[in-house]
């Protein structure tokens, strides 16, 4: 799902420490920096989330055990 980032999204995702990047997903292979399902990871790993940009949520995201 593609979502346009606005200031409200930035504020709310920061407030709840929203995890959505591949690096936080249980299906992400850290050693090889790839998805164990074979999905492309680049669209799901934005360096910066700022208003006016798009982020892509993965349909198979499963929160791994690495959340702070």
C-alpha cells in the first residue's frame, strides 16, 4: 500500500514509534539484506520519512523482535 506522507503522519508515527521498514520485519534477512519472501526491499526502506514523500507498506510485514 502506497501512502503519501504528511506532517500528521510524521507526528503520529513518531509518537507511537511506528515500525514498517523491512529492517523491523521478521521476514527480513539481515545478513543478506533481503526479504525471505523474495519481495523487493528498496520501496520499503526509505532513508527519511518526510512530508511530500511516499512510503510503501508491505502486505506481509510481521513485526520482528528487534523493536526498541
